[in-house]
């Protein structure tokens, strides 16, 4: 096996590029002495082709692996190289275990011509086939270029590393020649770009050690495969003091606060892992534990655009909801939003199309869905953020929460338009103030949705953790699902 005969010079060569060797990466990623190099039958036997495949253990659980070795043919995708990854993917699917891939190569192997491209195509098909069956995690620990980028692009989670990761379809050199620009490679495909702007990367870490630590934590949190079981549980419920939760929210419903602080109080201590932390920050998504049970969290973040929804946050949340549903991970949705981002640019980008993705993700989901309106849900976000009418199992509000079509100022401007147009000066200001007070009194509250059963119950903030946990247990054993016979839905991609 290759790992038993690593050339020391190849290790030194990687270090000269400020990167770890594939052998060192395996040692950091897996439990000590647990990795076994393994090459399932891949259709050909041409010897080592620049990719390590095998399996090891993370916190005692078996995980499959493939990793490109940049010191062998630049880690490029040749036909046999792709076939070896496909073979280990098949083995992971058959045994229903997660798989982790490390990408560190220069794309398709040019000297192989069409064979290299064909190999990539076969690999993409297998990535798509594995999707929803087993978790697929990609680590970009070097360069991943050209058509080969669509292999990690098809996986569930993409990790990038500062000053190491570069992920792009067309390199800076080609773009600069065509467009007459002077982009640096990091400006097109670096970790910061993909974590914060493109949204391709779900995680960005400062160095390789931090990256492998985070991957281990994520793997330990996720179910290892699709299962009909409703709850993936690793620990028992523990009591927790949640009395401070209400104090996190300011008295003024329009004042921003950090919703992550609310999430941390509801979930088990130190269990929350945020996904896409730097991308579309007006919405927060991530995994954590509630009483030892893995859950997914979707929450409006008022620190960014007052929690308003735009194209990118719709995509971000929709993909996360869809992932949770794939593996029957319960979804906790925390709502606090004034509406949509009102910009012409958002309309041009297709806010209708992107927002529809989020609606469809929630509406199609059959996993347990629990929703809490923390302070406000105006208009679209009431619907989009996992409402009862889209199929939420339980939909709660906190005391004082506002549920309305829009903010009072906008509503009164529409309702009282004719009368306001007739008034001027002090009379207009007094009338406007009076109408705002009336609107807030009668419409800017949760009374109507509670009375008509549009939401289930008003609950105390400090009881939220306990109530949600009890719901998880009850709904895990008492669920009714209605399905329509069809091939699949047609989402607004």
C-alpha cells in the first residue's frame, strides 16, 4: 500500500507549499491508528494513480475516505483516478457510511484527453447518486480547478482553508487574458471568496488543523446515512437554566440582537455548529443537539438587514432545510423578520424564484418541523419561515410577538392613503399617529393567528427548550404523512 512507502521527499515538497502531506492529513482527520488503506475493485489495475482511498474511524464511527495526493501527477483527475474514487463511494453507499474527500489537484489530466473528462463525468453521476443516502463532505486543501470542481460542488458540505484553498472553473490567468484584467488567484477562488460571496463553501477555517477538527465535530453530529428513524440521538437529555433567554431580546421589536445567543440557550451547551456562517448573514443555519438529539436550526438574524429575506438567504435556507429532510433531522425555525429586502436588484436577480425554493423546501419536507416566532413575522417571512400552513408540526409564538402583513408605517400609508392626502401639517401628523396606534393595537399582535388556530400556542421563552424537546419525543412516534404518487417535484432551481 502507498502509505506504507511514502517518499520522505514528497512530504518535504508539500511542506514547501505550506501544505500538509496526504499522510499527515489522514492522521489528523481520523482516530489514532484507525485508518486502513483500501482499494475496492475499480475496473482497472494500473497501480497508484495519485489518490488514497480507504476508511477509518472518527470518534469510533466508521467513515470512508478519498484524498488526492498532489505529489503524484499534481493530484490530477485521470480516468483510473476517478474510478478509484467511484469505487470507494460505492463501498460507502453499500455500507451506509459517510464519506470525506480531500481535493488537492490541478483538475482533469490533460495528457489523458477525453478519458479524463469521461472519468469526471462518471464521478459526478456517483456523487449525485450518493446524495441523500450518505453524507458527503469535501475539503479543499489545495487547488481544485476546471470541470473537476463539480465533484465537491455536488457534495453536502465544502470546507475551505485560508491561504490554501483555491476553487474555480476558469483560472485567473485565462480570465485575465480574455478580459484584460489582473485578478489574483485568491480573488477568484480563494476561501474568503467562496465562504462569503459565492456561497460555494459552507465552512472556512484558518488552518488545516482547525479544518480537520471541525470536520470531525460535524461528522460526530450528523446521522451516518438516511434512515426512517425520526431521531438521531447520541446523549441523554440534561436540564439547563434557560431563564436568561427572554432578556436577550430588546424591548423594542425593531432593535437588533444576535439570534445565535437564543440558539445557544435552547440547544445543548457547546453543540451548535453554524453552516455558511459568512454567506447571506441575514439568516443563520446550523446543526446542534437538543437533549442529545441532532436538530437543524434556521433563524432570522436581525443584526443583518433586520432579518429580511433576499435571494441568497432563500437559497441558503432552502438547501439546509432540504438536507435536514434528506436525513430526517428535525428542523427548528426561529422567526424574527420584517419581510423581504426591498431593492430593485433583488427583483432583477429573481427574488420570486429564489424565495419559491424556500417555500418548496419547507412544504415538501416530511421531517419534524417546529417553529417559534420570537418577536415579529411580517408578511412573507411568516409563510416562508416554516409556518403551520406549510406543514409545520407545531407553530408557537412568544408573548408580545407581532404577526402582520407589514410594518405599521407601511400598512397605514396604504390603508389611509386617501385621508392622509387631504390633510397637511399638524392635522396630518396627529391623524397619522392615531392610525398607527390603532393599527398596532388591533393588528400588530398574535391575537388573530392564535384565535383562528393559525399558530398553536403562546409559550414562555424560558420554557421553549423544554417544550421543543417534548415535541421531538412525541412526534417521533406519532407522525402522519400524506404523500402524492409522483416521480419528484419540479423545484424552481
